């Protein structure tokens, strides 16, 4: 069964002016496109996101990008060392850059808390109450900027305290992290996620629990030698958790359309045009004309000539496309003091 017709409307304006001695026509093919820029997903956070493209550690963002290749682009906005306070401050500078393309955002991941949870004496520390408030404010701005996007809230993973302490000692610094403290911030993310879970517009991806919880046991097999940043096993785990959440939202890899036909679908270059116009409203063809007349009849005759001559090859091509129906019909006229105009609408509907 084919679906309901999608309209592909071609509008022509024929303007006739008494002062003109000749007429000319121009035709322009406007390729169909799936409504603007390519779909994308935004990944916002600290270095746990920023390092997600590192291939040597099976970067979880790189893994998702590979799976969604030819379907949507992943935009990595992970800033190493950042906390929720800094991300919130930066959002007014970051979000306006998308402009009209914001409508193409399918989903956003927000992963913060690992740096907020450091001890109070460290510059990155954000008190727990402020952390919750910052998350709420960030979510509000993200929803305003990307109203159609789904939001995934990730909890910070536990750290390997001994490994991090050794790493800091090599730098001549003392440790400022503990798995118990991170656990409090992970719970804060869960609380905020519950507040914003209405309509599945925001979902929780509990990385903290997936990593073993607050005791931090077994984390060493998931992190690099510093005990905080993700190793290959940890990256694979995060990618799997995010993919599972996206599947639950109907945004999994298989549910997303590809942005171009596969080579097996292409016998000739014309098949590419046909692929892009399947079931997609398209502006199709446009033409304008000017005629030396001050009365309706010559303008109508000119319109008929243009429809049969200037567009003959284009109309034939459209008619040859599978499941395409063409209806050519003048729908209105407009008179002005010094010229005469005819509005012609050619309706091209495509099924399937």
C-alpha cells in the first residue's frame, strides 16, 4: 500500500506588460531536500564527553558517530575540566550559533557532575544545591533552543580513588576526589531527571550505577590509569547505555533514515533525484515569463505554450517517476492597471 499523497507544488507567474515588445521564459529545477540542514545530535559536558572521539580508547562518541553515519551528525561540545557553572555561563554564547538549524537537533546528551563533585577547596567545586539548580537552568535553555530534541541526562561515574591519588601525586598535587562524593552528585542528576521525565522529553542514563555504584569497586577496569577518564571498556559501556536509551525513545540507529541512497539503489544518476523526492514535499520547478500584451487571451495562450514547450522535458521526467501524478490547472488571474497576470499551479503529488 502506498501512503497518502504528498504535494509537490509548482507555481508559475505569467506577467504581461503592454510596454514589453517580447517575452522570455526561464526554468529552474529546485532539488528536493529533507527540510533544511542535516539532522544532528548535541553532546554537552566535560572531558568525559570531550574525549569521546578518541579512537585509541574506543571513544563512546566516536562509536555512536560510526553507528549513525549517513543518518545524523554528532556535535561534540565536551569541555575538559568544566563544571555545571561554567557550562551554564557559556550556553548563551553557544546555543545561538545553530539558528534555524536548531530544528534539526534530534537528541542532546548532558553529562556533568564529575568536576562539580571535587572537594570544596578545588576551583571546579560546585556545591550540591547549586549543581541541581544549574542542571535545571541548563535543561531549560536546551529545551528552548532545541524544542523537538530528546534530552538524555547522564550521571557521573564513580572514580578509582587510589588511581587518581597516584596520578595527582605524580603531578605534585593532592587528590580532591572521592567515590562517595561523586555518588551524591549522581543522585542529584537522578532527582533532576525525575523532575523532567514528563512525556519522555528527558530520560536518565545512569552511568554511575552501570559502573558499579558509589563504592567505586571494579572501576579500574573501566578507566584509564588516572582512575577518572574512560578506558576502552568504560567507553564501550557508556556507548551501550546511551544506545539503549535512544532505542527506548524511538531514536535508535535503525529508526533513523539515511540521508542518501545506497549504491545498490542507483542504476543511473536520475535515481538519486527520485530517491530524494520519495514522499517528501518539494518545490520542484519554478518559472517566470513576461509577454507583450495588455489583454488576457495572449497571456493565457503564452501560459499554454510555456506548459507544453518550456516544461515538456521536465514534465515528462516527473510523469515518469513511479507513483507520481500530474495535474496542470490554472487557478487564478490578477489584473493591474498596466499589466495582466495569470497564476498557474501545477500540482505534482507523489505516493509512497
